[in-house]
C-alpha cells in the first residue's frame, strides 16, 4: 500500500521550499521548489521510478538554478548595479546612530536607514552617538564623528 502518490510528495516538497525561501536569504530555494514541481508534473503524467524522479529533480534544479537565476532575480529583486556614485551611502554625509561601540581596530555597528551595518572608524565612538558616513566598502561603512560648531 502506498502512503501517497509520488507527484503529491514532490508537489508538497515544492511548496515547502517556496515557503522556506521567504525565511532564507539568497534566493536559491525557489529554484529547487521549481524543480520539485517539474518532477511532480512528470510523475503525475508518467509512471517514473524513484531513480528517474531523483534524476529529473537534479537536472531540473541545476538548469533552473544556473539558467534562470539571473533572469528571475531581475524580475523579483530588480536590476543590481554597483553602488557607484548614485548610491546614497557611497555619496557620504548621511547620518546614522552607533548601536554598538566602535573601538578601533575592532568594528562596531550603526543603524542606517532602518538597517544595521558593520562600521569602522579612525577613533573610538561610543554607543548612541550620531555619526556621519564617509565611505562604504561592500557591507562595511566607514564613519566619523560629526564636528560640532562652537558658538
């Protein structure tokens, strides 16, 4: 006696992978879920053995992952461009708050635009201080204390 149809199991695996994609960064599980659905469709129309099902899943996963990833990322995430001079962070001068003290040479953390970033500075900066972004290197911000005008 069979517990469930193979196509139904593959369909369930696909749904599970799609749901997991929402919780995991990287946009990878989507393609394995797509491959599981392709395998489910094949299993529904053809009486495939387990080995054929696994082979189809493997091939479909690789084709969808490497063939469609850049196309689907553009659709869902948008065109990614380098953070050149157009980037708000790359322009510098933006203000943010230190959320974990920066004690050189160790990194600290700042909150910028609602997101936490690793941050470095040339001098020690305590938690809670408002600082200015001077440079961005990937996910690391270089910050400096804001010079106060004396009256």
